[in-house]
C-alpha cells in the first residue's frame, strides 16, 4: 500500500511523506512564507524520488490540526482535493454523499 502523508500544521515547516510497501520516506521544508505554494511541489518532488505518480497512491493521511490556521486549511484542502480526484481515501474516508470531507481542527 502506498500512502501519502501531509502535515502543514506547523508555522515553521511542512512535512510530506510516502509510505511505500511499509518503508517511509519524508521531506521536511522550513517555511519562509507562501505555505500554499510549497505543498504540491514537495509532493511532486517526493513522488519523483520514489519513481511514482499520483496514480500509484492508495491512500492519503493528513494531520487535520490543531495548528496554524492557514496551514491546517492548506493541508486538508490539498488532501481532500487529491482524494476526490484520485478516488482514494483520506484519513480512511472516501468522499461521497454520505461521507463528508476531512475537516480542519482549529483547536
């Protein structure tokens, strides 16, 4: 199983990781600003490093918070969008009429 992990709750750094067949590799990047512009390139970088594409993912795990207000929204939004587009679960849930998206926890 290939799982993408996203954590944007910190004001200092963003972490993305991929667990591929039980082996995890992660990238952590210190923040300057523009958190929303860092997440997707980090995911792309990690996928390329693992010789994977988004379609190789089976699940997404996102830290919904609490944490940085903007950071929590960015991470959860990216996770929900990828989950919807790829039709894979995020935090164990697949979006449907009866199952809501993962929501941020603000504290």
